[in-house]
C-alpha cells in the first residue's frame, strides 16, 4: 500500500507541475460564490460580500489535494463599478501554490433588476514543488536523501483574466477565462497562452414553487483545449429562503451532495460532499469535503429572494 501511495503522489505531482499554473479552483459550491470563477460577478450581491472556503479532496489519502479560498467584492458608490479581491492557496502532493488577483468590473443596468457586467482581473501566483519531501523506498544516499529527488523547484507568474455576466434576482449567466497565462515551472517561465487556458460557462435560474419553496437548477461547463471538457449540473431545493438541499453530477463520474443554512440575512453556511464513482483511486479515499462561510456587510432586503442572486 505504501508503494502504491508513493507512486500515485509522485504522478499527481508531475501532473500538477504541468497544469498547475492555471487557477484551478472551481469548487463544488460555485453557485454560492460565482465571483471565484468570473470577475464580472463582482458586486452582484449589491453589498460588500466576503467568502471563505476550505476543500479537502480524497480524505484519507496521503498527499491528497487541499485548497483554501478567500474573496471580497462589492459595488462602489458609483453602482456601475465594482471591485474585488481573491486570495487562494492549494497543495497537491509535493506541489503548493499561492496566488491573488484584483478585479475591476463595469456594470450596465439593462433594465430594472437586470445587469450586464464586464470584468477584468490581474494578479500573481507563486509555486513550489518540494521533491525532497518524498519518502522513497530505494535510492537514498548516506544522508538519507534520494539524489533523484534532492532539489526543490519554485517560480512565479503573472495572472490575467476576463469575464462577462448577465444576471438578476432570478437568473444568472456568465462566461470567463480566469487566467490567460501559462506557467512552465520546469523552465521557470510564463507565456500568454489563450490556447492553454480554462474557459468557464455558468448559468442558473430560480423557480418559485410556492410561498415556502424555490427550485434552483444551475450548470457549469469548463473547457480547456488541452483536456476533455468538464460539465457540472446541480439542482437545489430551497425552503423558506433559509435551508438549501442540493445534488450535483459531474461528467468525471462524481456526485455531490450539498446543504446550506442561511443563519441570518447576512451570514450563510454551506457544506458539500463529493463522491467519485469512476475514479481509479476511489478505493483509497473517503470522498471530498468542502465547507464555506459567506457574509454580506450593509445588507438590505430589497427583493423577495435577495439571498440567492
């Protein structure tokens, strides 16, 4: 078992070195924080909104990915302009990444309750691969270090992305490219490479089922010319604008269960659990957990369902 774990961790690390330069933080709860995947959603809650999330993938698996994410965004006094900030950290195997972006969003009031917005984000990421931390079984020298894994690799790269969104209190649509730069840690170089970037489409609609119940279907599709497309479909039932119960299916053969609780009109807690049905290492882990808190400052209730859109 130990040999298998070491081999998988090394493979994961090599994979992430190849593609880790992208801001790969599309979490299961994207419908709660669309700003994390599209800067054009900055200010969409019409208040200063902060969001913090933690994701632990493949629990029980040594060296499994972990991610932490924090964002804050809101409209300015000029309601047509919104600013945002996000900071994130994640680790896969022996590779870790920390980055941040700042965003500027211009919003156009299409008609009462509907906005068309355009956002740009820019920032920087740093990355480090600590190869010497791998616990190999053979090949160690007298000092206990395997010469094939004796060095660490580190570097950094600028980030730049864009997004467009159309939303109201009832629906949302968005298209974005989070980072158009590609970072090659082997050569410690970055390049502007739209042909290697992730392009993300997301959308959702709120259906009123009566005075107490609402139904919210939403989708997320992710395309990168280098990889197979990823699609995520979610259906969430909301009771009394307070309790969320939902489920998602991802075409990577993952199913997701979600629950959320609107503690106050300003504060929301949410949790999700991912289970991989077709993953080759599903027998070696206990699923993926994600928790998040969202808080809106200066919140004012102006619509029947302000907590959602």
